[in-house]
């Protein structure tokens, strides 16, 4: 009995992605709570170090099965890019309202789209170009340069979105070489190793409560990635992608109710522009791919029928 792979379970996919988003927002809340009490690099190191034992089964598989040619180089490059991304994200998270970090982070899919064009030769049609323009306009609305101070936290989060996109592009290439679980596991190890010297340079004593909280971020992050994988296996991106944007709702509520952060309508408006652009693009491309598949199917069936006549 094989697992379903037709992406025909939209409700299941949406629920998995909803749970994934809640885990990510919970992780964000913990990091916001710790704030600047620990350096960003140290927090990032502990988050990944606590996650390594959770991924031990996949690491055992790695030790037994080995790696395809070229995979180690891609893993190393991804680890280096991801190290920079998480340090920048932890830095921004300690200095910005949760909703702002979440809204700026929505630039990630746009940068991934541009990276696919530049690195993988993917086509940049008018719809994708318009998506990039509208999403960047949304980022300008969130940041509002000239109308308020753009801080180091804002710049760090913009840079983090770009570096996370680079990490995703490496993951996309690696997913064609090794299983998805192995991609996540090796990232956890490589990020831990890569973050260690940065953490050691700024190391401060860690209390038991801080260690427990950071262990919680590891559990939430690992669970979120697992749930995301289940969502992608159950439903197409046109279903799961819009659900991820509910994170801005949870992030805004968390910031307002738990941390007393003011609800900024400009941040919500900018996030809405980014979300709308990406959602329309994703839905349109999904419909186009379904239409192309529907046109191709009769041809395949006719070819099968002709083959059957010749065999008989």
C-alpha cells in the first residue's frame, strides 16, 4: 500500500499548514521573550544544538547510506548561508515587533522566485514580474523609509529573508539528490557547527529557564518543518501557501496580547500587499499547470489505446 501522492487532500494539507504556522509563531514568541538577554548567535546555536538529538534517526541513515556525488558541497554551502540567515533573524526578532518581523519575512518567496530565475533558468513571465513589484511595494509600506527610522533590526530582517531564500534554493536542489528528512537533519548539524564559533565569541552564562525555552524553540522548529512536509504531501501550494499567511494574524495577536505591542495598520497593509501578490501568482500558476495536465491526459490515453491495439 503506497502513500497518497496526488495532493488531493486539501483540508488535511490546510490543517497541517495551520499547525505549522502556529508552531513558528510560538517559536517567534519565545525568541521575542528572551530578547537581548542572550546574544543572537548564542540563541541561534542553542536552538539548533537542542534540535540535533531530535533528528538522530535520519543521521543514522546518513552514516549507513552515504551521500551522492556533489551533495556534500551543496550541504556545506547551504549551511553557511543558513548560519548567516538565522543570526540575522534572531537579531531582528529581539529588536522588532513580532508582526513586523513576520511581515518582512513574507519577502522570502519573492526572493526564491527571483533566485529560481537567476540560478535555475526559470521563466520570469509578466505575472511573476508583477508579483515581485507588488511585493516590494508592500515591503516599502512596512518599512516606510523617510517617514520613520529604518533600524538595524529592519535591515537585518530584510537580509535574513534574502539569506533564507538562498537556503531554500539549495534545499530545492538537494531534494532531488537525497530524502527530505536528510536535508533537514544535515542542515541542523551543519548550522550547529557553523554557529558554534560565533556563539563562542559572545558566550554568556545561560540560566536553566533560558535553556528550557531554547529547547522549546528546537522542538517547535522541528515540529513545524515536519508539519510543513506533511502539508506539501497532502495538498498543492495553491492550498497550503495562503494558510501560511495566517501567521501575520497570530503574530499580531501574540505581540498585542502578550507583549503589549501596538497594532500597526501600515505593517498589516504592507503584509496584505505581499500576501495578495504571492497568493494570486501561486493560484494562477497552479491553475495553469492543472489545465496543461488536463490537455496532456487525453493524448496519453489515446497513445495507450493505440499501443494496446498493436500489442493485441
